[in-house]
């Protein structure tokens, strides 16, 4: 089992920055990748970014490319999502999720953290 706890959300103005953290515990040795997802009110959850736990090229959804950066600190078992130049349309609950070795999807999810961007 892997437990994930997000933090770092808040209320900011358009153009501001936030850094979300995703602290992993439990069977962290089984983590293959960590993904960030978000869900805005009335919308389906969407993929934001992902990073391979052992390193490699991260991937981003088109709408956040150039503004968001995903990273991880293996020593701290923590993944980060640095969000710059935030826009009101980035407002959502942000979730991190872990993909473990051999699994095709993300079976482990955090509780989510609210990000609200005012115009």
C-alpha cells in the first residue's frame, strides 16, 4: 500500500505561483510514477502531469506546458508540482496519484488540495 498526502493549495491571484507537494509513505519502493490530476467544479477529472519516480522526461497536458513543472525528491519520498503564471481556469482540486510497478493505472490517490485562482 502507498499513502499520499497533498499540501500547498490555496487562494491566489492570476499570475501568481504555488507549489504543491505530494508526500508518499508506505511501500514507496513500489512506486513507478507519480501523476498530478485536477478536477474543476462540474468537470471531469483531468490529467495534468506525470513523472517517473526513478527519473526521466516528465509529461504535461498541453494547457500547462511552460507554466507547470513536476519534480520529485526521492530522498524525501515527495513529488512536487510547481505552478507559475496561474490562471483562473487552473482553479480545481488537485490530486496526486501513484502508479506502482506492473500496474497499468493509478491505484493510489491522495485526498486532494484546493487551488483557487482569482482574476
